[in-house]
C-alpha cells in the first residue's frame, strides 16, 4: 500500500497512469529515503494516498532540482488525467532533467559503464550535487525498464499479478464494496437508518458519509445494534475490512451473510472501538457476498457516521 495510486485504493479502473503514480512514489523514496505516506496499517496508508498531497521533496532535500521535484509531483497527482500521459513521457521528462544539469556544466556519471575522463569543474559552494545525480540516473533506468514492460504488452504490476510466483499468483488487491442500505431489524417498529445515505459511505469521498439516526441517550442505541450493509457483488473472502469516520469512539463489529436482507449471524471481525481509521482482520475461511458494519454502542456521540470503506 505504500505505492498504491488513489484510484486503485478506491477500487476504480487502473491503467498506465496508475503505474506512473506508483513509480513516482518509488522516485520520491529514492530521493528522500522514506515513503511519502507512512501509516500504521493498509487502510491508513491508502486513505493518505487518496486525500493528502505528498510532502515537498525539497523540504527534505533542498539540493534536489526544482524540475525533478515538479516531475515527481506531477506523476503523483491525485487525478490520473493530471499525471504524465504515458510512462515514456515520464522518462523523457527525467531525461530532460539530466540534460539541464549537463548544460549547466555538471558532470553526469552513468552507473552502467565507466565514463570518459572530463575536465574538473570549478568547486561550488553549497550541497554536493552527486547524490542527486546518481538518484536521477537511477530514476531514468527504472523508468526505462517500466516503460519497456508496459509498451511491450506485459501485464501491468497494478493489474493483480505477482510475476515472482509461478503462474502469476494473485496478490492482495482492493475489493470494491458497495454500501446498499442500512440495517435496522430491531427498530420499534423495524425501520430505516438513513437508507438513502448508504451509498455515500462507498463513494470514495471523505467529505460525505452515512449516518445513524439521532439518539438521545448515548452510548445506548435503545436496541442491540444498527448497521450498514456492504455488497461485494459476488461471494468473496476478505482479509481486511476498514472504514474511516469523523465520529471515533463508537463500538462496532463486522458480520457477514448470504442475503441483503439478512440474517447476519456470523461475526468475521471482532468488536472494537472505532478510531478515525479502523481496520478489522477478517477471520479466514469465510466467503460471503454481504458484509455488515454492526454498531453496538455510540460511545459519547448521539449520532455516528461512516465516511469511507475499503477492503482487500
């Protein structure tokens, strides 16, 4: 997840723009020695890729040329259409960055062979350019390899293949879930919990949310629970299911079933108190189409919300 593109984290269509983003993250790490969005778990990291701009490279490495930083920022744009159109275009821009350094009289050392001896340039004050030059040369080499793979028609690394395993074993990829409705079987009478808002929990926007009804005596719901039903479109076995919320402190568990109308009798994710980013480890051996975020306590809130959902 350290290298996942926003659209991939949201279960949307992936293409060459997705690989441009991931390579941009690799180059960021090469130059700064750290990934742009560290986090405690997969969901936390993925949400940062979706919502946060990468920290400026030059804040960490002032000796990096502004054009190099701009190229990586463009590669890591949140919207695919704002990135380089192709990997080859990205490589051309990195080549142009090297060209500017050569034009300025800086000696470029290619890592693949011994360079010809050149006249020593005048010593300049300030940080040494050598770490940046080696890094840029490495970036171009990596970009060229990735461009070759893509343009020659091999499966993209973002398309769910692990080419290090015989036969290309599937990797743990994002599984799109769709919030279809709320679940309130113990209402008096059985009622709705803002059913029309349910799709807002899986629209990929942190600014929108499904919310429960308003309750007057938290943490009690006045019933055993209320929840949000998620549809995987087909039976799947999840490894993790997570959500973000603007109302942390409520208690919920993950249940599963074979019908949208229930019953949801199998607990596949043990009860825990929700934080801003909460992830459940799903018990292995369970394959279901429908999953339920089942809220049993409101904590200190009169009403709680779920902003985004992700699963793999």
